């Protein structure tokens, strides 16, 4: 498994076995972005929270399957596209990814990082468990310790995650994958 540090609070993981197949039979390589979000930077509400950092995970298209036209469109700052980390960063910052919840996948990997799982309700996804940490560093370490192991199960069932609706207009994970891999825009009503 390859792990790239994209920013102080974002890492990316991929493996040659992380793939999906589009309707036309095209094989697309995928990866996982883990972003630690310090909620204290967003709201005073979290100032006294002992676990103010949440860890979000999203599936995106891996660099070797990213469409060149899509990358050019995403590259409004004119970065040289000679580095996988830059390609992933551009794809993720421009189009986001397919949100996945790795807390629903249990494996044998463990971590010594102190954390807390909280449950919330979402209008589309229902009950969601999210892991919170004391610091960004802790969150990213946990992702490397546990999510890097557990995401193998996620990619083994990736079709189930891509089939789910992402919003109220019916966009699915497949739409995000096709945007990044084929430069095919999805309908927004």
C-alpha cells in the first residue's frame, strides 16, 4: 500500500487492487483520501471539546486513471502535473470524492491513538458513526494504523458504496468516478 501526505491534514492511500469497472468495461484505479478536520478552527462550539478533530474519508480516482482533460480543468493554478500527489490534490480539491464511512468496517488492526466514536443522523445515509481525535496528528496516525488496513474490505465491496445516492438530486458515487476518470459531467438540476 502506498500512502502519500498531501497536506498537513490530508493523506492519500492506494493499492493496485483498489479498482472498479465502468459500464463500458473500463477498469479504473481508485484511492482513499483521509482528511482530518479541526472543528475548533470552524466554530467556537468546539473550544472545550476534548476530541475536536474529525476524520473524513472519501474515495477518488487514483492518479493513473485520472483523465487528463479533467486534470487540466481542475488545475486553475497552473501546477505541473508531474507528481501523483499534485494530481490527487487537484482531483480532490476540485471535485471531492465519494464519502465512505470506515467505522462500519471492523478489522483486526488497532491503534494506540486516543479517540472517540460519535453517532449522528444524516437524511440520506441514516445513522453515521464518525471518529474524533485530540489532534490532527492523532487522526492521521489512526488512519495509517487502522484505515489503511480496513480499507481493503471497503474496496472489495466498492460497488455497493458507489451505487448509493450522495445527495437529494440522485447523484451517485459512480458520477464522481466518471467525472474524474472520463471527464464526464454529471447532471445538476
